[in-house]
C-alpha cells in the first residue's frame, strides 16, 4: 500500500515536471514572427539635418505649469520655433497644409491621392522640461546649446522630443524633394505642452475627430530599442501598445486635536499613517496572467535564462512566487499592477499641537487592466476599517484612464516590429506597456492602432538624460530616426 502511494506520488511529480519543461520549451516560441521587409530609407542632407537639430534646441520651449506658455511673451520661443520650421523646411510648407491648434500646437496634413486609405499620423511635442539650476554644472555642455561633443548633440529636446519633430520634418522635406507623392494622407501633430497637460494634442485629436478622420496608424514617443537591459541577452525593440492611466486621491484623517502634552491614542496622524501602511501592504491586484503582461514576457522569453523561462512559463504553479518577487522590484511591480505612491502629507503647523486634520495625497498609475473605479473601490476597501480616515478628494488636476491596448496582429505593428529590429542590432520586437503618460493617449479616441516608438537605439545609460542631466542624442541615433521615419511613411504608403 505504502509502495503504491509513493509510486503514485513519484509518477505525479514526474508528470508535473514534464509538463513544466514542455511549457518552458514552447514558451514564447509561438510569438516568433517573420519580419516584413521595409523599403529603403530616403536620402537626405545629414550635415544640414544636424545643424537644424542643434538650432532647434536653442528655442527654450520650456513648460512648467498647466497652461504654459501663459502669455504671448512667454510664447515667443514657440513662435520663433514655428518661423524656424517654416524657413528651414520650405517644401513641407508648400506641400502640406498647416493649421494652428490650441494656439501653439501644429497640425500638418499632406493630402494623399487615394482617399479610401485612412491616414498615417505621426506625433511629437515641441515643449521640453526645465533644467534644475542646481544641476547646471553637471552638464557636459549647456542644456540649450545644441553643442556637439563626442558624437552627441547636447540639449533639452534632443531625446524628448524635439528631435522627433526635426527627424520627421527632414524626412518629409527629403521625400518631397525626391518627387514622392503619398497615396495615403500623412498627418503630423506636434503638441506644444505635452510635459504639463497635453492640451495641444487633445485639441488636435478633437479637431480630427470632428472631421471624422480615423488614422490607420498613430506613432508617438514612449519607447525605443533598449540594447543592454539587465537580464536579457539581445537588444529589445520595445514598442508601446498601451500606457498607464493617472489618478490622484486625497485621504483625510480627522480627530479631536489638542495639546501634544496629552496625546490621545490614535491621533489624526497615527490614523493616517495606518491608512498609508494598509495601502502599502495591500496593493492593487497583479495582472501577471493578463494577455498584455503575458505577451510581453513571451516576446522577451527567448532572450531570458532557462530558469527565468521555466518560472514564467509555469505561473500556474509559480505565480505566487513571481508576484512576490516582482512586487519587490519597482520596474516589474509597475508593469504588472496599478501602483500606489503616497506623495504629499499635511498635518499640524506647530510642533506642540496635534492636528485636527491631516491629509495624504496618493498618486496612482492605473494599469490597463484596471480603471479609476477599481482604484476607488480598492482604496475604500483597504481604509474602510480605519477610524477617522476617508477619501476627501479624487482626480484633482491631471486625470486619465489607462489607454486601450493596441493590437499586435496587424500590419502597422508588423512594420514597427521590423523597424525596431532594424534600428537595434537585430533587436527583438516586444509589445510593451508605457508607464508614464504621452500625448498618444488622446489619439486612442480616433484610432485603434496607436503605438509609441521612436526609431533610436538606447543603452540604459542613455535614458538617464530624459528629464535628467546631459540629455543628448548620438548622431548615429539621429540618423536612425530620420531613416526610420521615412521607412515607416514609405511602407505605410505601399500596398501590403
Ligand atoms: Zn516627451
């Protein structure tokens, strides 16, 4: 009898291990797709393109607050930048219709010959983030100089995101010069305030929506090729197919207050601290097994070690372990769930006074599998049993539901996959979730195929420059960008 039990146990164990191994070996392989061939890039004048990017950096189109630029005087850098574009790209301005939207955003339309084709829309933004004065001396070259050193063009906007505008303009100018005439209409939308609100892109998309325009494909910033991501053997061509939502909730905690010489149990601050600890302990649910997260890991699987594949291919057994591990790694945690970040606290204004009311501001980045309603329900459940604490305000300032998830089984994605592969050194195309917000979020109102990808090949170190010190773009990457945009336009223009 005992022998039979042991025998049965061993058989079961062997079977489970066999299933786990089979799953491991087949994990990710179904995602291998044949890469489509891209047309040759257009030829352009490289020294002139570089000079124009250098000059574009010098227009200090800095946005700090929602509503920037707030006055006509503050808007001068934008207006000068527009004049600069007009002067430097005469063919673009002769052949494309240019419209101003929300005062300073630019909407260009290059009418295609075949009206039955829905347009291709490329997005980028004109504004840049400020530079913290305290970090000025850390820059190898001044942040608004456009100086070139060691093969890099320095300055705000070289990565985020003026270089995209210049790259697109170079491409279109060169295409016109080469006598190319589009079959498919090309729309360019260059927002003026992406870093603070995106009202320009919102208005541009609104205008297109009124006109009944629904692009076949929208491409904006958000991801790129990453060639040295820890834990992966090959460069990854990250293509953003969705972005997280954004929501802020204020919690208030109220109690009697009083003098600090006679502190009661559970004063307002203690109650509030309990609520924050509860939110830290009980996070929003993991979406490890959702299609979007699972597609990501299956796409990168061939570049992972056997052990990692073994664990990820078998979340039916290892799910608890994986969730616990990912919960400890900020970047992984942000990929699998809505994140909870307490950011601002208020309490008493005097050291010896207990507050009658203290507040905490908590910022949530909503996973595409959740909604703002789920977040509120979660917070209400978690803080429900804590005395004196309640939700005081929600959705102050910026608020966005997560974007829809764009498909990966269509021609637009296949083209981006090929472009990502070519941009990196044989990079593996990966559908990924953008953790921050971009103007592309608005485009989901008018198109199902919204992607976030710039054809550049970054190392992890390169990313530090975005919103940071020494923002710079290598000349090699700038060329990849111009070539990539032209290949995308040409590929979308030719029949499948
Ligand atoms: Zn940006």
